[in-house]
C-alpha cells in the first residue's frame, strides 16, 4: 500500500466512530486498518507545519484499531492518542515490530495533555476496548500504554471493567522496542520526562508564532505614530519597533534555549534577566534619548518576562500551584511596567525633533 | 540536569499507612518523586512534582491525593481574567500551551 493513499484513508475515516469495526457482527473478528512505519514526505511537511503553529488543532487520525507488520493473537497491543504527530512518531519508532495499535479519540491532542483533560482516560479506553472487540483480537489481555497516559487512566479500574491489564510503558516511543524486548522492564531513565535542549528548541517555533499577532499590532501602532509625525516613516518605524522585536525574541527564543542556565527557578526572573541583557546589548546601538531608553528599560525586560511566564505552558515540569504563585507575584508588576514604558515610549516618539 | 520549578509546597499528599508498596506510583511518576523504601513508597523529591496526578489516579489503595491542574501561566491568567478555573483551551480549537509529546 502506498503511503500517501494510506494517509488519505486514515484522515477520511469517520472521526467519531471506531474506524475499525463499523457493522461487524458480535463474534466476527473486528475490522482494522493496516499501516506501516514509513513516513512520507507529506508526514514530514505536516509535522513541520504543526511545529510552526499551523493547523495544530486539527492534525489527527481516525481513532480505532490499526495493525502494523503482521500481528497475531499473541502480539502486543499499544495504545495511543489520535494526534497525528504522536501516531507518526509511534509507528516509525516501532518499525519491524508486529503490533496492534489502539488509537483513542483524544480530539487530536497529544497523550499527555489529553490525559490531563481526561480525554485519554479510563472511560475512553474502556469504550475503545469494547468497541474494537479487543478480546477477539488477542488472547493475552495486556495493553501497553504510554506512561504519560497515566494521569488520565486508572489501570486498576480498566482491569476491573474489561479484564485487560494496563502496563505503563516508557515515556518516549523510541524506548518501546527495548521495553518490550526486556520483558517490560523499565529503568529510571525510561520513566523520566526530559526537557533537554532539543525538546526546548522544538517548541520555540510555536512560542514565537503565537507572539506574532501582538507584534503586528505594535508595529501598526508605531507606524501610525510615525505617520502622524510625518517623518521617514518606514525607516523610523523599523528602528522604533526594534525593542519590541528584541523583547519577544528574548522571551520566546532565548529563555527556552538558555532555560537551565538563566538564574533562579522562576520563569519570570529568568525572563527579566534575559530581557535585561537584551536591553543592555540593544542599548549599545540605540540612538534613543535618555527618556526613550528609560522606556525601553521598562518595556523589554517586562515583555520578555511575561513571555517567559507563558513558556511554563510548554514545559514538562511546572505544577499548577507553583505557576499560580509566579503569576500572582509577577503578572501585575510586569503589566504595569510594560504599560508605563509604552506610554513613555509614545511620549518620546511624539516629542522627538525632526 | 533535572529542571525544577520554584521551591515550596506542592499539592501532593501521601498517607503512608494506606500504602501496600505496589510500586505503581514509582512506575508512573515522570519526575522520580517517589521511591520504595523498606517495602513502602515515600516521597523523596517533592519539588520535582508537577501535580500531574498520575500517581493518585493509579494508586489502588487511595493512599495518594493530588490537586492536579495545568502548570501553564497563560491558562491561569485566562482563568483569572474570566473568573473561571485555569483554562488554556488546549482541547478546544485555539491553543496557547502544551508541548508536543
């Protein structure tokens, strides 16, 4: 089967029903879709696009039962979400394995986030086990779930309701093969969520793209201000826009990349620090007046810090209670500083001589 | 390098006397918060806890409770402005948070 047509099949399948078993009789072997491990060019392009924040909310495959390789009655059953990025990384990570893959309907959200919301959850898992008649597919009554699904699934309740024993596998799909080969043994490393440089760089794209609309508003506002003053509008706007661009790059790119090395464990302070350095570096080239520089000093670190706070949502280790404490301590002061800076900035532009 | 968020309390409670040492919490925790010591679980790294709730959900003996939520400032600010619980809209259409897993 050609990979491009396969993708089309998956995506056109009914997204609300179990794709596998429409119309099957009670004791009939359920239907399933055969897939392979090879990613097509379209899969890579799709992955790149979601990384850049495009169509991220609608990148899904049909829930249901899939077969990879040539699975039989004693082959493993691996459960996952219907976010296509997850689906693709799973099927390519287990190349060479004969496996059943049971895809839950998580509305196109990755396993961990969906588990937090309960869509990758006990109820949905029980429903899919029943809808896809899993007890007719395999004899062993074991399921391998991604460990990060555990915040939505109660293993003992699934077993009570269906007889299927939930085995929590490794965090990363890339460890599944060695996990299975070792007889389901998991070391501390396989259990740990990482947030290394590569992972942090991967989320930069989305962080920056989400900041772009705000940057466009700011750019438009500065453009209008300079039009009112009737000066070399384009060049002036570009130079006046600079601190805002620096601030957002500091908050959305520098903070994620330098995360472990920026001082303290507070995101707001990390962002302030990165923003202060950016301000000082920019000040070397600034042709602004003292008042203009004061405005930049108020604006750049606060915007950088707010964006760094926002980055908590993309990390793998912030708790709600700690993040609430950070927001309560920093959000208002940062907002006030940024707004005060913006007023001074506008005043400075309007009062500049030609 | 193990990254941890700011120090202080976490919304995680563990009742040792209910624990039967089944190791499920150790098995599901992505941050190594629990370890089995002398046949029972114990919290060994509280500040690594991100309150995901996996341990509480999978403890068959109800020995653990977690007030779980989203560690996402955008969601928290969103909730504060609208007077609701923290809400990032991840499962709806637009989304401001959630890394790719």
